[in-house]
């Protein structure tokens, strides 16, 4: 299957600072990428959908000014958590949709996740 | 997208088949059934998907009932490495690009 990477895999930051997480599709082009958040012992929650070259679409209840998403190219999307607070501590997972339709349609692949701890 | 219902947890003996049920009684005609799994502290891994026919790949088999209101994921010979949370998701339009919305999933424990 296709590979999606995330960087960093974990990060610790102080309250009030901003943190940027990168998501890359390594062997395919992704016109659409997704950002999820997962708290301990809970399921994944979709935060936003980003399309290359356009503004992200945020799910209800997700603050777009706090979680800045940039999808500058077909292989890179970034999530910036601005003015992070301890309640933003979570596991952030990106996902990328394969641009190539093929016989399998538009498959969606997930990155390994980034664990953010805000102190 | 239609909602799915799965048991919270299941146990399976190593080497035996694991049968994970999923109810999606409100599924629409253009919605596919997807299965992903998530091993602790990792990103979800794609397993299999189908529309109405049964499907099989190197990882698992997917059995979809004729009325498409439920399905079963079968891991034919479960190993300890198959211990994970398994998510059944219905999504609009395989080629229309619907969103994957995760429910609570089934926590499968494979025991020696």
C-alpha cells in the first residue's frame, strides 16, 4: 500500500507556543488530505479536510484559527496548533487520499500519528 | 454517511478464525463498507472494503449480507499481532471521495 509519513512522531511544547506537524504522501499524489485527533481510549475524530491549493474545510466544533491547515502541494499538508494548551495534548493523525483513481477508486492511507504533549 | 454498530470487545484464541460483526442497517445504495484496524499508538491500517459482493484479500475476508444491512470481517487464522481495534465504516462513493468517519470500533484481543 501507499505510504504516508508524519513529522515529528512526538513533540512536547510549552503552553502558549505553536507547533507544526507535517504530513507527507511519499509515493503518490494526494489531492485531499485529512486531519484527525484521538484522545486516550477514544476513537479518531475528524478535524478537517484539506484540498491542495484551497482552504481547508473544518468539522463542526473545530476552531479553524487554532488549528491552521496548509496543503501547499500534492504531497504535503501541515497542521499548526497555535497557542497550544494542555487540553490540546492528543494524538494527531493525518490521512491522504490517493490521487490515482485506478480500479480501486480513491483509497485513503493513514500516517503513523504525532503525539503532542503540552506542558 | 450511515452509522455502524459494533460490539465493544471480543476475544479470540490464537490460530482460530476471528469473526467481527458490524451492523449498518441504514446503509445507502452508493455507500461502501470499509474495515480498518488500529494497533495501539499507531495510525489506522486499511484491511478491506466492499459494496455488495463478498471480498477476500491477503489479510481478511468480508462477508456482506444480501440486504447489505450487516457485514462480517473474518480473520481466518488470528495471531497475537492481530490484537487491535477494528473499525467498520460506511462511506459514500468509492469514487466520489466521501469522508471516513470512525465509530468506537471493536477491541479484538487474540489470546495464546
